[in-house]
């Protein structure tokens, strides 16, 4: 697999020199300063390509922008709201401009409102470092007691509701404010920092929308953009829901292997594919990575090798979890990499030009100098470098 690294741009605490010294082969990036629904201009794309190709202080890095993550799908498209046609036109034009600049892989997601959800961005680990974590009770505190979402109580069992109310009563104002900030952080780099009233307004826009309707909207979106992507030689790949269970009364439609199989069948084009994130999917106890690759391997266009570990008692489909070390979570990473490398062998035998699948070490624990470095949540330098080194070792051994 091709070893890539997510980079948020020139403001990122990690530099192009850091990436180069970490053994990175290619870069994953996005234009987070351009609002969803607007066109990505060619000049902006080329400026980011130039920044990636340049070392701090000058010089050539030898790195290139190889994967877009993400070209965001606007809430207007997800909801099929007013202005839909203009937003679809903008998305298609952005795809044309990305293709014109030589980038072939475009990751996106179809999660309503929040792009990922954690309750603690720096949860202390036994080794002295930190990890991002989702604590189910804390999330119920947010949903039930802070956001006070109508109908929230109906979504949870009595035991977790009672525990959450007791925890809320024991929290001071600073702890409550920190929890709100953590939950609404959203996608790193997107600069989203919503108030509770803004969250309520975003949720209200999905009133009455169930999973069937959201899934139909995703199929409609792909029917509009995937044929163009196929024509341009682009590979679109949808990221799974993170975490892979419903939150805040919102539907989820990309949480399981069955979800991906249905969407790939509904728009049956090679350009319509999968971002195989083992961390998001792996929160589900039913996730079987080898079976996923066996069933959908030809449509996997991008891989996030990331591990999570479930903790505590579940409440229905929901459970607490934290970001684990790459080789130390609930997902068997060695078996996963073996399955992906076997898929690459099949592709080479078929003569596919995309036989080498881009991967990146997704997320990472804060360790060593990460603890004093101001990096985006989940994206520390040393923690990801450790993960990449471990994953690279597995790949070399299996090869």
C-alpha cells in the first residue's frame, strides 16, 4: 500500500519536512477554508500542491497531494434542500478542477451535521500519553442534560440515563463547557465551533428524515456526480459514520458492510467506492475486516488504518471506546493488512493502474513531544509516526 499522511495545510503543526522524515510517500489534504457548497478553484488547488511540494525555508520535498480528504458534501445536498442544483453544480465543477490538477482519489462522507463525535480529545492513557475517546455516559450528559434534545431520553436505557443525570449533577460549569466544546469540535480543520442553539438548529433541519430517506439522498447525490467522476478518471470513496451508530436522533447510513454493499450496488460504477476506515467500522463488534475486503475489495479506493478499543457496558448498539494504538485495538490489524495486500495482488493481475491502494495511519495517541505540540485533535506527529512505522513493519513482513 502507498503510505500517505493527512496534512491540514501550511498552518498545520506538522511540516512537510516532518512528513518527509517520517517516511511518507504521499499527502492527503483538503481546502478547509472553502465553505461546503462552493467551488474549489484551480488556483487554490495548485497553491496547496505547491505548499506540499516545498520544504520549510525552501527546497523540494518530493511529496505530492495524492488524495483529497475531504471534498465536503454540503448539508443542502444531504437534505436535498433549497439551492440543491447549485450545490451539485459546484461539486461537479470542483471534481473537474481536482482532475485537471492530476489528483485521482476524492474522499467524502455523508454524516448529517457532525463529521465525527468524541467526548474527550485528550483522554489520559496508562502510558502517560493521551487519546481521543467517546464516553457513552458523557455523551448522554451532553444530549440529555446540556443540549436537552426533545426525545433524547427515549434513545437510551434507564441505567445509562440515570448514570448520566448523576454525573451531570456532579459536574461544575467548566467541565460542562469542556464537554460541549469536545462534542461539537467536528471535522479537524473545518473551523466549526457551534453553540448549543446552532446545534439545535442544525438538528431541526433533519426532523422527520429517517435512514431510508438519507440513503436515497446519498444515492441521488452519487447518481449526479459518480458518472462525471468515472469520465474524469476519479475515484470517489465514502468514509464510514464515526462512530457507526445513530446519535442525536440523526440517521446513519454508512456504518456497516451491508450499507456499503447497498450503495455500491445502487450506483454500480468503479468510481463509486469505499474509504475503508478500520477505526470507525471497528467500533461495531460485528465488524469483520477480512470479510469486508473479500466482499468489497475492488471498490476500496482509500484506507484508514486505525484502531479503536471498546470500553464499558454497551447501551444497545452504542458503546464507549477510545483511539487505541494501531496494533493494539479490537481490530486484528495484521489480518486486515494481509487481506488488503491480497487485494492489491489481484489488482496487479488484472492490470489495474490503481493496484497500489493509498493508506494512511489514521489518528494516533499523543505521546512524547506531542504532549507539548499544538496539533489538530487526533493528528499528532509522534503518535502517527509510531503508527506508520508499525504498519509499515507489518506490510514489509507480509510482503
